[in-house]
C-alpha cells in the first residue's frame, strides 16, 4: 500500500503531520515520538522578532477541548534558524514553518528570511493574526486583506506557501479560491474557533487575554464541513485539521477532501496520536483494499442515498 502524498512540491511519506503550536519546534517531543515516521512537522509560529506572547493564565481545558491564548510566543526568525533548525535537519521529514506578522510587510520579510534556508520545506501562513494597520482586525477575516498577505509572501519566496484559513468567515470557499488565485500551493484549515471561558465564582474571564481559540474534539465536525467546502472549490491540495484524536477522525477529513491532515491538541494528552493515526489509516486501507491513500481523498458520497434492500 502506498501512503505517500504530495502537497505541491513537498513529498510526504504519509499524510499525517503535526500541527503548528502543538508540537513546539521538535525537541519537545523527540523523546516520545519518532519524528522520522511523521509525514511532516509544522513548527510553532514565527514572526520577525522574538515575541513573549500573552500573560498567564493562557490555557484552560473545557469539555471536548482546550481554549488557549498563548499569543504566538516564539524566538523570532533568526532565533528559530539558529536554535531549532539544526535539530530538525537531522530528520528525514519535511519541515513547514508557520509564520505570522503584525503587518503585511512583516509577513513578506519573514518569508524572505526563510527563503533558501536549508531544512525549511514550506511556509504555513497564520492569517488569524491582528492587522495593526486596520485596527486589530484579523488578516484572515477579510478576503482582500488575506489575499494581499498571500500575494506579498508569494513574491518574496520560492518555498511552497500554505495559508491557514480561519473558521469564522462567511464563505470558506471564497478564501480558498483567493489562495489558489494568488499562487499558493495548498491551504490548511481550520485554525482555532474564537472562544471565551468565564469563572462564574469570580465572574471574570479565566484567560488573561479574556478570549482565546477553541481546539480539540469539539471542533472536529466544523472542520469536516469546512474542509469539504474548501476542497470542492479549488484544485490545490487541502490540509485538514481540527479535533483529530484517532485514525477515524483523520480518515473523515481525508474522505471529505483533505489530501493530508494535521494532529494538534491531541498531542498534548497523547503524543502518540499522530503515529496511531498513521497505523490506523494503513489498517483501514488494508481492510477496504485501497492501494493508494490518495484514492480516499474526496471520496465522500453526497449523491442520493442507496435504495433500501
């Protein structure tokens, strides 16, 4: 059986990645996860300069998931290249760097700094960040602004470019089509869902940032629906994520239209989730006599139901 997939020019041995923000920069999980078995690693978000993130508390568990407001803490592009990339280069696994900025120009500069750097195989654009020049509105909630980020980054790098689409938009297909039009190699979705948790005893928000992003099993059906809609709208690959806790979850996203998937929050509770998903996909293929995992992509049947026997 063939589990290999291609996301633009990126060749992956299997379709299972680990998602940005949940796998650190690699060393955090290397003692418990065989990184060489993963399809790809997407590292934690990087901007131009070091960033401390939000004040604590910045994570809270909720039924069915996690609400976080980490605030994209990171070492900056130069710190990442110097401190973490040498470690990642020792593995035979593609590395995608999630990048972000406070301005469109910063996205372009980070992309330029990573262009041609040994060990970086692609860029994932986190466009769910506040645009300081537009009053803090997230880049990714306005299709014109999102397209501008994609356009600038595409001009500044030869690396594969993969915008990570937010779920809180009225028409996900419109954003996916914008990515395709701007020359992006794929899209990934979904990012976390805006959420808030209040301590009823104190009547105050639990998170110091007041609001955060919901991830985990609770968001999975939302992800399936949006992946299905995005995949129907474009020809470029879709990377699906959101609440994957088992091979079944990963398969559901692939059948909906995802060419690859990314395990996120589940890695916190069980670091072996991504590896178990790979094994489960392989077992499913054997059980259903599927020769190539690519046969599963978009294989959902949405025609009229079968007639009763």
